[in-house]
């Protein structure tokens, strides 16, 4: 199945071609998405910054808002633009985790095993919640997107067998995140056959289930969380045809671009920090030499 549109519809500044199937736009996602024409992409696979979890040292960064409602509104605004640039049969695969209130702590020291955890700020406890509360950010965002017009189709549990250890003594260790699947409209492209699982008895295949057991993947060049390729792959396979177009508005280290190349898709990523664009550039170039272009 071939795309029903031509790459000539895209701006020449980020047109995906056979020579350059992955393009990166460097800048604020809320502005860069406005440069993209309507109905461009088959699917969007992404993981935005979690609220109050990382300090990316970037002015105006999403995830560093003072209040939870501000964070949710910024994501709703961003994904409203994503919905515009998706085709009428497009889907959104959104990975997001839950967080806890900071308990009044205003900063967090670096972890010896994860330097990216260091933060010079921590948001205040949201109104109506208490210290140590599980905020439920993932579902708050999902419900807000549903209210804004998205069809919420699946809540997939990403089970992480090698999750980050926690020293907590009064609750269980968190070993999962959510992967929400949304669609732009009631009817949409979904390639069920491409992601079917092998039956336990080995006799035939079955529809993929809603709990995906996938290890996290380390990436030595980044002090922040990266998408595992095995988490991204079924999203791209189910959400787009071969030669289709994939969007990641929070490109980070470029995992979605790498998997797009591996599965024969084109990809446009948006990344705010030039340092991360360089990380993604090197990673993608290492995966597929001569298949990268980045634009300011």
C-alpha cells in the first residue's frame, strides 16, 4: 500500500526523499509544527518530557511548568497541531509515565546510575493533592486529549523487566509506563497483521495483547531516557504503510527515526535542543550512513 500523497507537498526545507528519509527540524515544537502542511503524516510516535521529572536546561521547555494544568495545556496545544498534520486516517502513539508529588522538595540530586535525574527545581504539589500522592499524570493527559477531540483507542502497558530500582519502603517499585493509542477519526489505518504475536503453543498467530514486556535500552551518548526500538517498532508497523510518513515531535535521541529507516518509512522529527539534534544525527548516521539531513 503506497502513500496517497507525494513528498512534493512538503516544504523543501524538510522534504523526505529516498536519499534522506529522516529529517529533523530544530526548534520549539509548538512553532515548528505550524510549518508543516495539513494531513502530511500517517502516524505519530512520541514520548514528551514528563512533568517535573527532568531538567533539559532549555528555556520554555515542556515538562518544567510551575503547575500541572499548564503542562497539560501545553501538551494539548502541541497535539492539537499533531492532529492537524496527521492524515484523516492517522494515529498517535503516546508514551507517558506517571509521577509522584515532590513532597515539598525543591531540587533533586544526581543519581550515581542516572545523572539525568538531577534537577535544580521541583514543581510544587498540585492543588488538591498531598505529599507522596501518585499524581496520575498519564491519565490526566490522556483524558485531556480525548476531550480535545482525539479518539482514545487503547491503553497499552509497557512492562519494563529491567526497570529503574527504587529505594522506597512503603510502596511497590514502578515497573511500567503507559503507551496510549489515539486516532484522529473513528476509522483509521491499522495494520493488525503486521504486529500479531505467535500463539503460546506455536500454532498460528493472535492479535497483539495490551501488555508489552520490553526492556529499556541504554544509550551511552544521552543522560536522558530513550525509546527502546522494540517499543517503537509495532507502533510504526501498525500505524503506517511501507513508504509511509512518521512524525516524532519530541525527537530526542532519534529512536523513531532509526526504526523508521529499519521498517522502510520516512520520518520527520522535531527537537528543541541543538545538542540533542547532534546526538540524533550521529545515531541515525551510524544506523544508516548518508540517510540524514537536519535543518535549523
